[in-house]
C-alpha cells in the first residue's frame, strides 16, 4: 500500500442493535510499533484491526458520519476527522509524535 489512508469497518450485534467500529490508519504506519513511557501504539500486533481498503479523505469522512465507535491513527487520518468534525487538538493523544484518537457515540 502507498501513502494514504486505509479503513476497515467492523460490525457486531450488541443487545439486538448493530454497532459499527471504524478503524482508520495512515497506511505507512501499518506494521510499526510506537511506545512512549507506558503507552504503546502497536500497529504490528493489531495490523489486521486497521488494515482494510485504501480510501480517500472524502470516503473516510463519509464512513465516520455513521460510525458509533471510531479508532484513528496518523496525521492524515486524524486530520480528516478534524476537518470534518472540528475535533479539538486537545482531544488527540500522541505517542512518539503519532496522533491517535478514539471516540464513541452513546
């Protein structure tokens, strides 16, 4: 995969309702591990969670509009979310300079 965004949508049934988890990751980060103190971002062990199909920023935003749970890693992926939804920089965590964001709709 080249440099871009990869997306994978996971779905499951919880209490009779279908829930979706959207995982977005900058493709060049897949297969790497980043650690800072006790915090670890392991995109090697969890590669299969993030690795999906290559998508554009516009497609990423569309996927996020309907997602209940979102897990996002990387400058491009987090940047798409910030543009579309106005996510504050303070909400974005960084591990070894790599931005990571999770959010949940309840």
